[in-house]
C-alpha cells in the first residue's frame, strides 16, 4: 500500500487560518478581529439586523450582539495599527440601552470614525449613526424615528411611564448633541402622526436625513472611505502640531 504524502507546514497553517476566518465570520460577522488587523489602517465594524441587548433573541432573528461589539470597540481604540473606524449600519433597531451604550462608546473614541447607513438605520440605529465623527446615508436608505415603546402593551404603572420618558430624553439629547438637527424638529419627527400607518413617527429617506441635519452627507462606501482617510490625515497633522508645540 502506498503511503499518502503528509501535508507540509504551510498547507496546515493555511487550513488553520481558513478555519479561524470562517469561525470569526460565523460568530462576529467580521473578517478579522481588531487585534489581528495589521493589513489595513482602517477597521470595518458592521451592525446589522437587530441590536441584541440584555434579552437573547430567537435564533432565527438576524442580530448584532452588544457583548460582541463593545470589546471590539475597546480593542480598536487600543490597537495602534488601526487609525480609523468605518461603521456599516443596516439595522431595524433593538435594545435601547445596548444601542445607547454602543453609541456612547463610538462617540468617545479618540480615533476618526465614519458611519454609513445602507438599507436602514431605524429606531436605536439613529443614535448609532450620528455617534461617529462624520455620517453618510445611501440615497435609498431610510431611518425611522419614533418614540420608545414596549411591544404595544398598555403601561399601567406611572413609574414605568416615567422611566420610559427619561430613557426617551436620553435618546433625544444624544441625537441632538451629535447631529445638526434641533431638539424641537427631532421631537416633531418622533411624534408625527400619519407618516407611519397606525403608528407614531417618521420614516426619513436619504436626502431628507441630510436636509434635516440628522446625517452629514448622502454617499456610498467609496465616499465614506475617502472621508475617513481625510479625517485620519487631519488627525495626524493635528497630533504633529501638538507635538511641535510641546
């Protein structure tokens, strides 16, 4: 019987890399994790489906788990090889506190960040979209702005209503602080009747989002990457100037 040749080390390493890559894509929806991102100075973070927070959603739901996203943001901030972050959004919204946590972390990063809404950035996806240094929206993409709600149930306890009201204020304050839209206009869109069938709120499309001051510019991935590279160069120049002054 002939002996089969043993695979060489390079083939074994390549097989191991492929297996790890598939696992990362399956678990995190990412082609690489920040710690290993040495090929590019820009890292891409995708937030798709529903933002999953404290309650685990059914397996058939397409979700972005905040316990996956938060460590990645920390790792991106710490990694010296990564100079900028591109956030791709196509989300229906989800857990309010988880979405606000992601938004706050993105807004507090020291590195340039650019977000782009493709398809949709609804509900709690709105604060995430405006949290970056600069934001884009595809011409056909939409953003649904509506009040915070609990699956349509009647709220019978005053304390619960007050809690939801305060949480809603947190969302309003964050969005108006990190975009050009005024608080009055944002509330007007949030509580509008007749725009959404049998519901309260407004569906904002592409150019309207820019016109209202929610998003900075209409554009696609190419323009978003161009802007991010510009911000990276500006950040480098600013650091260089600060170093010279010291």
